C-alpha cells in the first residue's frame, strides 16, 4: 500500500506544492430518464404537486408488489457499458434497511453483492492542460430506488416535518469510483465529463437543481512522514453538495481541514469510524454529521419480491446498439474529420450534442471546419449567452448562418458588418439578405466602388504622395473617408482598389 | 453459532425495538434455539452448490415504461396517522438526511 501511494504521480499543479497527496473517490447518484418509477407505473415528472405521484407500491402499502421497469434497466446497462464496465450475466436486488420518514417501506430496494455491472473506467482530460489526463476506475454501477423528500421548516416554528413521496421509487443509478482522483479540480472536471457522457447517451438529464444528479465525495490525505512512512488521515464522506463547483470548494476546504487536524491530533485512518460531514455552501465549511452506519447495520438480504435478471451477449448488444457516440469518440472524430484542434473539438463537444449537430451542418455547407468552429465558438456562443437561448431553439438555422459566412468570404461584408447583420438575424429571424437590405447594407457594385475610389485618390494628393513614397499604411486615411461617403463599402476592397489606382498613376 | 445478549440488543436497536431486560433474556434464549435448529443444515456439504438468489426459477420479469394512474392525493394520504391535506406529517427530523 505504501509503495502504491508513494509511486502515485503528482501530476496536478496543485498537489505539486502540497506536503501531502489528496485522495478522492466519488459516489454519484443519477436519475434515469424514464417516464415511470423503477417498480411501479407512477410518473417521474418533476414539479408535480406533493404526493400526487404515488401508488400502493411506492407508498410501501402491505400486499403490493414491485415489477422492474425494463427501460430503467436498459438505460443503466447502456451507461455502464459506456463506462467500460463488465456487465454481470446474473444480477439480483437486495433490501437495504434503515429508518427514515421519507422511506415508507423501512428499506430501500438496492443491489448489494451482485450489482449489474462493475470494473469500469472513465478518462478525463483537461484541454487547458491544468492536469495530466486521469483515468478513474469505477468500482461498480448499480440500480436502486430513490427515497422521498422531507421538508423541515424551522422558521414556521412547526414541530412537524412534512413528507412528499413523489420521488419515492424513482430509478437511480449509483456510480462508485475508485479513490483515483488527486485534486478537487480533477474531481470537478471528471464529474463534468461523466455528466456530459450521460447526457449524450440520453441516460439522464443530470439536472442538479431537480435532484437528477447528486454527488457524495470521499476524501483523505496521504502524508509522507520524515521516517518514510505514509500516514493516511481518516476518510471523510462529504454530503449535500449541490453543484460541481461546490464539490470542488468542499474538497479544497476538507483537504486543508484534514491537514490542520492531522497536525494537531496525528489521527490516522482506522482510529475512528468513517465520518460524514455536510457541506454548508454559504458558510463555505463542512460540518460533522452523525457517524455512518456500518454496512452490516443495513441488514441487507435478497429482495424476495423481485426475481433475478440475466443478460445474454445477444441481449447486451441489442441494449447497447442504439447507443450514440460518446463525447470522447466525438472529440477525436471532429478533430480528424474537420481538421480542428483538440482544444476546439473539446469546446464544441462540451456545449452538448445539439450544438455539435449545428456545427457539423454548418461545416458541411461551408466545407470548412475551421471557419465553422470559429463562428460557433465566438458568434453563436455569444448570441446564445446574450439571448439566454438554447441552440435547439436558436432562430438562425445553420443554412442561414452559412449564407452570411459565404458573403463574408466573398468580400460582400467585412466581419464587423457581418456581426451586426447576425445580431439582427437572431433578433428578427430573417435571412442575411433581408437584414442587409433593411439595414441599408447592400453590396456596392464594382462601377460604384471604382468611381468612389477614383474620387478619393483625386482628392487626397498628400496620401497619394505618402503611399508612392513607400508608406502603404497611409492608405488607411482613405478608408475612413470612404465609409463616410458610403457606409456599405467593404474597407478591404477600397484599400486594394485605391492602392492599385495609386500604383498605376 | 452462539447468540449473545449483546447481539440481540444490537439487532433490536437497529430495528428500533425497545426490549426490557426480561425480554432481552427471553429473546436471546429463543433466537439461540432457532439458530441452533437451523444450524443443523451446516452438516450438509454445499461446496459446488450455487447460492440461491431466489426460490422461484423465474428470471427477467419486466414491465414496459408506460405510466399508469397514481392514487389521488386524498387516497394517498388517507391511511396516514397525520397529514395536512398535502403532505404526510411526522415528528420533526432535523439536520440529517437519509441514505440513498
Ligand atoms: Zn407508485
């Protein structure tokens, strides 16, 4: 163990300077994108009035029996497969017992010793190079039901807690990683990659505000001592983290807290049971919670109301055949197919599958990946942000934007004019040609342009002399005048034409 | 396998059962008797026998992901000892969350 810990490369910039190695493992709960709950036909739609999506099964009423949702199982297998997990040929469900008012049955149907998948991995790379690529092992992925929601409103002075059981029985996939992460930054980036993968595969919407993705983080420190031994601090599980940014903050806080505590107490792993601490986001601290129950305290036993599930090779390939491209594969395909940089491919893919779809349509029409990528990353992203609109409902279609970009390439508009036109296209939903016409922007004819340039050259003997004397940059003085006479002229064309006229003089 | 008084006390506390000293003694004796009876099975050689996950031979029982009617709010709440017409009411539980 000591050797393994000591040989861990400290690749992260943040760990290089620290007198310890941070060791992080994650437990992620993800709600699967099904219409109904895991064991009954109640709807999983978010936001319904409390206790209007329940039935005898999810209320845990006597005599009711659960039946497994096939779609939930397929989605979970699809995700596990994309996480390079081994899919078990035989899997079963178990009861995990604990008492809490939002768990009406007194047990949760989960998976204990025979989860449907195990031994996976997911690589995270940082396109900005802040840390070296990190492959994070996945211990297991299993399928279980969610609990309900308890509401404690201390402000009303009400002595009761209120319980909403709409969530009870919603299908969750639990993903448990190996303790392979080495910095809070890596943990956040890895979670982003996991979320991206699950959203691309349409396994979950991963909406943290609606509770579709929840993270618990396990962290401790490996501290090299002067005698060569590595001290390991007690593992802490951090709960109640509501965003990936909070995960990073909570882990940063917890690492320095554990370092301080170690310097005071020299307490090492095994000296106390695993501690659970809750993240208090406004205060920016973790606080101790009840000590975690040992797994034997959950009194797991096989769920007699559900029969086991077996998965043959044929069924497995059928379940994963509809699987889309993973973000990692998509990045490398975009890079090679459209000759864009790894960084650009990363930015595009991180914006989601619909954004990439738009990019690829644009790149296809333009036959130019680089130009399409630039427009997507600068102008389209800016417009989406300014108008807080999703690419799916973006008013300008790829064909329309391609027409505008084509006119920029042909020299009809310069880039800044094209940006004005694009803003207007987004606002009004009209085509580039229509917007240009309504803004009085028209392609200036060759004859008109020529007579304008002749006039400019004739009226500016000083500039002409300067240019003839070798100072070509003096021609810039002509451009301002040209814009005043006709705002639609393309400054690039004016410059080129005037220089030709002057040289011919 | 011997069942001790503290085993029984621990299981009782996990099951949120309050047992008197007399009940603890009775339970320990009874459980010891039950476990002793079952343990005669230990005499069988079960090496090479697959552990049984379920007594039925059936496997792969699924339903389609199609919504069915839920109970009405009043039906859902009607068996609860206390409710406010919208929520189930329970004595205050503060600061801790259940484990999922
Ligand atoms: Zn239900």
